[in-house]
């Protein structure tokens, strides 16, 4: 059936049979054989994701300050070098890990929906507000909602389950 604007209301959305894509249409980093996408940058301030490399650097800084406090009495120069280098090494090593060794895409949560409101083509978090992302291929409602994802994965959720809808950024 077509509307006056010539939109076919009963056709399958174009992106249902394809793997999830990034905003620019390219394939995401961290796409697994199961069809879900590993993600990084789980902390979000407003609608801006915080890089997990920055979080790794902050954790490295905290550990460096603890180590420097123990060393400052006997090795003050080493304590200063520790505080300057450990955060950089932590941030860079995390970037290398998520870029090359275990690739992961950056993602941003854009809202929430109830499980029974999901539609084919939606990109959602599989485990709450953080973690991997899957693209919905079909939704079957009943006492529980069966949501199938690209790659064959599926989840059973209560109709009132809040699901985080996300957007892949890289």
C-alpha cells in the first residue's frame, strides 16, 4: 500500500537485511560473525560520548599518583616521570587495543524505547545502556517480546523492558 507521498507502508525497511552500518554508511569496526558490534566509549555526557581512551588515561593518572606518593620521598624525579607518562601510556595502549587488537566502534545512545515499540532496522544495546550493539531484524510480540537481530542472535524481553537505542559513530 502506498500513501500520498508514495511511501510503501508494508515494504521491508531497506536496512534490515544488511549488517549494521556507521552513520556515514561504512561497516563498523568490531562487527562480529554473530552480527553484533563491539563498542567502546560507554560514558556519555549529554549526547556526547566520552572516549574510553580518556577514561583509561584518567585511571592511569590515579594509579600514577598513588605510585608517585609512595616514591616521592626517595625518588622524586621518578615520581614526576611516573605521573607524566603513565596516563599517556594507558590512553595510547587502550586506543591501540580497541583500534587494532580487538576493534570496537564508538557509539552513542540516542534514546530509549520499550521492547514492544522496537521495529526492524533499529540499532539497540544488547545489555542495558552499555556494551555491544545489535540491529533488529524482526520483532514478535506476545506475553514476551522476541527480538531477532542481524546475524541470528535473539533476545526475549518483557513488553515493558526499556531498551537503549544507539547510533554507531565509527
